[in-house]
């Protein structure tokens, strides 16, 4: 697998998504525009899914090692969830949001080429690695959609009439997202026990993951006891998404992250440089 292959896949996927959204947007002017748009948009989702599957087979390892590879998964899961919600509740704007974020992530990966290789450090060869990361990616996608609902809800509350059914649908998505978030957290603890000998180490990434989890616990409890409140739960969803993004991506840019057991890129680079020095010794 090389960079050229990913470029081709990314460009075709983006083209399919933009074309599908065009038909959906102007379905009133195009005969069967809604159905054509759905088919083309879903074809783009299937196309990028096929690439991830092929990449997994080609690399002989799960493509979940780097931030870029997880961005690729997010570009698969977010449109898939957005498409499902669109077909179920007819929230076309939510599909546009999901597609837009996915395209942005694909463009970021195009601007920062990934070195798709087969190297996988020992800590990542655990049986808990794949379910742990995938559970988190599904949670991130679901809760990312909730953030879009929160922004839309705040807009309706401020300038139009707010419908409580919107918040009820957000509750369902949060319950699913929080479930996967909890599963990911528990699987991560089991993985840490095998890889490093302890379930929890208060590593920066673990700490922010816990803060994210607690935020959505607060949301669920608040919604249970204050069903008529609107603004606080909506802002809680937005704060939760910010925490989530920081836990996933932002934490890697903090100086303390270099000492984190979750910063695999630094470990791989160090291992590679060390191997070169070893080979150069007489």
C-alpha cells in the first residue's frame, strides 16, 4: 500500500460524497434526486470502507497505529452514522455535517502523508488493541454527531422554537456513544494490565479520557433529573466533544505527552534510530 493509492481513494470518495450531497440538496429540481443522492453518498462510504479493509489485509495489521490511521477510521464511521441518522430521522443537515468533517479529515491526511508500513510495536500486538481503539472510534463518531445536534439545538433555542424531540434523539446517541466510551475505557485498562503491568497509571491520555467519560456521565444524570432544561445539556455535549478531541488529538501536542505510554510514534522513532545505531557499530 502506498501514498498514491490512498490519494486515489480519497479523491474518488470525496467526489462521490460531494456528488451525492449535490443530488440530495437539489432533489426538488432533479427527478429521483433524493434516491440517487443516497445511492451515490452510500457508495462513497462503501468505497472508503473497502479501502480500510484492503489496507488491513495489505499491512497484515489493523490500521489503527497512528493518529492519521485513526482519522481514516473517523472518516468512515462519521459519515456512516450520519447516513443512518439521515435515513431514520431525515436530518439531512446532519448528513452534510458528517460528510464535511470526514472530507476535512481526509484532506488533513492528504496534506500529511502517512507512512503505511507493517511495523507494530509489541505493546500494540495485544488482543485488546483492536477492540479498544475501534470502540473509541465508534464512540467518537457518535458523540461527534451529538455535538452537531447541540449546536443546532442552541441555534433553535436562540432564534427559533426548540423541539424537545431533538434532545431526546441526542439522548439516544449519547447512550450509545457513552456505552462504547465505557467499553473502550475498560478494554484499555485490560490492555494496560497486560502491556505495562497495571490497569491505570494516570497517564495524561488516561486522565483526559476519564474527564471525557465523567462529562457524559454528568450529561446523562442531568437529563434524567432535569428533563425540561435545554441549555445546560446542550453545552455539556459541546464541552464533551472538545474534551474528546483534546483527548484524541490535542494531548499529543503537549510537552508532557512525550513521556506518555500512549505516544507510540515517539517510541517507534526511538526504536528505529536505536536499531540504526546498533547496525553501525563494528
